[in-house]
């Protein structure tokens, strides 16, 4: 078989590239040019069109037989959709088929014939036309080119012309097959414009972007890419992207890129990659790829957007390091430490907690912490968990009972705090302190306290019984006419001390009654004035002895109160007694008033005062405020404790306000 002429090769190539549609009647598959064959036309080149229907064997036969007929030839030329123009080498139209007339907006071919082709073609393309004409004329080659044309009805269209040399009416001429490609041009143009728009979008995008060939050669990078990695576009285009990947990742990155290209699966799930900037700085990115494909569905180019996470990573690393620090603390802590997830399931258990639970970490992780709490405290924990979760606040000193593997309960004190991530509740952290030892000591203390009270009670009773006869005999001595003054004086001293002992024993008995809740109260409606007067009566001699002023302020119309008058008067005597004891100059004031449904009684002095941190402590058992090294005031430190307890039994309150060196004020508040 004869070798294919150049034109056919070109056309076939064009067709492969998709520039020419296959369904054209000028299917190049079927076009053959026979040089010097003996056709009915006496010139050297005959164009033979083979039809595009029938089977291969059929059409081989037809090639030889069908084209003798000039009539058929003319019909074909006139009916094809492709325009066929025959020009002389001055550009004058010698022949045009109806498709040309139609394309150029003429009513018939006669309007086209005789015109110069340049009269249709836009002046911008005249030079091109003339050049291509010349090329055909000298027989160099066939040409395929595009031109812009103005039609007879004024439209601007794009045509594609394929020209070649033929013999026409015994003269060489230029036959041009033309095709309207306006639509294709428009599509191409809009594609170009949209590509341009996307390019600009990428160029100005606030995240780094690069485009790569399927072999990893950089074809484009945007401004942000250049700013981030400190290179210019010119420095990187044409280079392999892997030249910029950190050394340690290079091999792996390249291999996985090649695999992705073959598998046609781009990185979409946020792949991490480290690039090295021009200044040597390493920057970490999350990369997202997009592949574009060619007609054969192979990867044509790779488009990558990158998220710079260098800073985020640094913060994260720091956090991990500090977490590490805390982990070490938790691991070595003597207290149990645990964390849970949102549902209260254990996510961390330290060795101390393993010991408290008697269970290995591996057995407890992922199980709910509440599983290890006693029935009586599990509800408390659940409530606390919900509170911590809802309010985001800590809960401290919660008493829980943990169940050891061997089924016994361990009392613990728990502190719970919320665990948060990005402001969201993700669980709790909890420290658990084994307080069984403390609880044991507390129990022990309570027991010994009880023993002490019992002992004091017995001792006080035993002490009290001999005091009464002692006092009786001393009184006898004092009143005996035969006794000398000296002996009477000794008896008086003995008497005073016996009374002090009596007071002490009474105080101890009161405390023991209060502790065992056996003090009896005889509650009845009382007149406050009478109670105050009885107390004043008792302390009057002491006030006079110390040369103090006494002030009593009480409105006449005070309502009656329900109380044990004996006990209330005991309280007042105690307060007044203290006031005198701790005051050397000035006045003692006793005042009462009704305010907002309550009765207030004040005992105020101008004595030594009490420091502010001691005003609360003085109400505890045996507490005596420090009053200087030369403390000369005797006492037991029980008086105010008894006062407080008695006032409490009356549903009242007692408190002290004081300034050192200025005096003190004790207030009793009783509900009416
Ligand atoms: P005491 O038997 O020691 O008086 P109290 O319980 O009555 O025991 O008082 C406790 C302590 O409170 C006293 O020892 C004293 O230090 C202090 N105190 C009580 N009343 C006064 C007061 N009016 N002025 C100064 N200090 C006082």
C-alpha cells in the first residue's frame, strides 16, 4: 500500500487531538488521494471520496467503481455541510458550494463566486490568509488555520480553513474546506476566562497553593506560598516539589505521591507535610490535593492547597510537654488521681488509685467510676458529676466510700473538677484521698472525748459533795465568837477558794450536761427586766470593788420572752463577770432592745479587749485569749462555751466584737 500523503497524516493527527469532529462526511479515514490515476478528469490529481456507509468489504468495491460518475461527485460537494471554496492564487473565489454561502450569510453561491476572499475576512487576518495562500501555491504544505470573518448579514464568526493545492479547470488552484467554529471559539474563550479567574483566585487566596505536573514538577505557586516559604515564583517553577520537602520526609513523600498519581486518589483527608523555607525555617502544613484529568482519565495536573499549622503545632507540643509534667505528678501522687470521659468512664487511673481500689488499671479503664462506690455514696457522686458538668465548677471535700476489690469500704475525700477541651466539657478529673486513718482517729477521739466527759461528770460529782460540808465548817469558824481575827481570816480565804472550786465544778458539770445533752431547761414566759436585775444584784459588789461605773439601759415596754430564767441569768452573770474581770477603768454597760422581732442584749466594757482573730475562738471549750504574760485573771475557759450552748438552746446567737485596748461588746440575740 502506498504511503499516506502528508495532508492525510496531518488531518488524522488533528482528528486525534479532537480538533476535527469524526462525524463529518469528510471523514479522513475514508479520504484517499490518488496521484496520476487515470480518471475521467484529465489532470494529475483526482480526489476520490469514499462514502461512509457499508461494511469494509463493500466499500473496497465501491472505491473502484462508484466515482466515475461526475454527477455523483457534484451532488456530494453540494450537499456536504463542510464549506468548499476554490480560490485562484489572488484570492478570488472560483467555486463555492452552498455550505459556504450559508456560512457566510449569502443567499446563493453566485453571490460568493467572483468575490475576493479578503472581502469576507477581517483585516487583522489578511496577512495570514495571504501567507497561507502562498504556502499552498508553492506546494509546500496543506494548512489548517482559523480566521475571523464578517458575514454578509454583519455577524462576526470564526472559521477554520484547511487548504491544499488542486488542479481546477486545468489550472492550479487552492481548495479550502471551511468550517464554522464560532461556538467552539466561544467555549474556548469562556474556558480561558474562567481558568484565568480561578488562577487569580488561587493567586490571591490567603492559603498557600501550588500546581504540579504528575511527576511533581511545580507549574504554579500563589503569592501566599511564596510569602510562607520565602521563595519567588521564578525560583521554584520548573523545580521538583520534593526539593522543598524536609529531608527526613522526602523519600516517603515522593513514593506516596507517585502511588497517589497511579491510584488517581488525591490527598483529601488532611495529610501532613513539612517543607523547608528558603531561610531554612521548617513549616508544617496540612495538604489537600485536587487532581485534574485528561481525556484518557490520567492525572494531568495536581492542585494542592496547604494549611500552615506550624504555630498550632508549636503550641500543641508545648501543651504535650506540660501534660507530660502533670502526668509525672499524677503518677507519683500519694492521692488517687483519675480522669473520666463525658459519661464518667475512667480514662486515667494513677498507681495510688489502683492501690485504693485493689484493682489493676487495665481492669478499671473504660468502666464507670461509680461502679467502685458504695451504694450510700454513689448517688452523691452522680449528683456532683452532673453539677460539675453543668456549672463547670469544682466540688471539694466530698465524702465518698470506695469499694475495695475484697469488698470492704474505704472512706475517701474527693475533689472533682471539670476537664475541658476547647471550652467543651470532656469529662472530670478527680483526686481521691484515703481518709480511713483520719476517720479512725476521729472515732478514737470521739470515744476518748466521751470517756473524758464521763470521767469529768463523775469527778465533778465526787468533788462537789465534800465542798458543801467544807463550806459549812468554814462558815461556822467565821461566825464563832471564840475564834481570833487571824483564824477568821484564814477561814474567809478558805471560803473564797471553796467557792471558786464550786464554780469550777459547776462549770464542769454544765459542760458535761451540755455534751451529753442532759441539761434540763425549764422554759417559761419571763420578764427580762427581772432577769437582768437578778444578774446585776449578783455582780454589784464586784463593780463597786473595782470602782467601775455601771450603766443600765432598758426600755420599759420590752415584751416577755420564753426562756429558762435561771440559765439566762447565768449567761448574763458570766458576761458581766468577764466584763468586770477584764476591765480596770471605765464603765460596764448592760443594754437591751427589741429590733425587727428579735430581742438584743448587749454587755459592753471599756477593758483590755480581744484581738479580732480570737473573738470566735473564745467561745470554744477551755479557750483563753492571750492577755499578756502577767495574766492575773483566773478562770477555766469554759464560761463562754456554756453561754453559747445555752443561747443556742434558746434558738439564739451570741457573738463578740472587740478592739484590743478599747473594750469589748458581747451581743445576745434571742427570737421573740
Ligand atoms: P474564763 O473563765 O477564762 O473567763 P470564758 O470562756 O468566760 O473563760 O472566757 C474565755 C476567754 O475570753 C477569757 O479567758 C478571756 O481571755 C476572753 N474574754 C472573755 N470576756 C472578755 C472581755 N469582756 N474582755 C476581754 N477578754 C474577754
